[in-house]
C-alpha cells in the first residue's frame, strides 16, 4: 500500500483514487465523458475523529485499507509528488465497496450499527 504523505485532522480521511480507465471497443477508445460517477478509492489515512458538542471525541468509523465511494465534486483533490489524493470528511463517504472489504465490512456493520434491544 502507498505511504500517505498527508496527516488528516478531525474527521477527515485520505483516499487514493482508483484509475478510471477508458473503455475500448476494438481499436476505438471511448472516453468516459459526461457521466458524473462517484470516485472510488482506498482509504490511506484516517483522522482521529470529530469533537461533539459536549467536547467528547467521536472516533472515525472507517479504517485504513477500506475501499470507499465519495462524490466526484464533494471532496477536495490534491496532488503531492505527482500522486493524486482525495481529502474528504467521513460524512462525505457514500458507501463502502464490499468486494475489496469483505473482512472489514461485517465488523464495521456489527460494531457501528448494532440495534439496541429496548423492547
């Protein structure tokens, strides 16, 4: 995995985007234009979390190595040493891609979205 040159603060995460690639039909290259698709990438670094209104730290739920989707225009894109990174808040993440996160996703779901028995 690529070493991240950025240290995220607060609830920010650093994402290494996947190459989009162009579709080819025979010898014809069809660029992917006019379609607004979310960015997909791997989380390289995670900030400590955000501070609640009562002053307690709410840790980020995402972990390094998880593949996520973020909106193309909802996050900041930065280039450092000819490498492109996406800086986004945890709340900007649209979802976790299960294909590359098979081990992480069930733990994430159980750990953070457990129903409480109040009945």
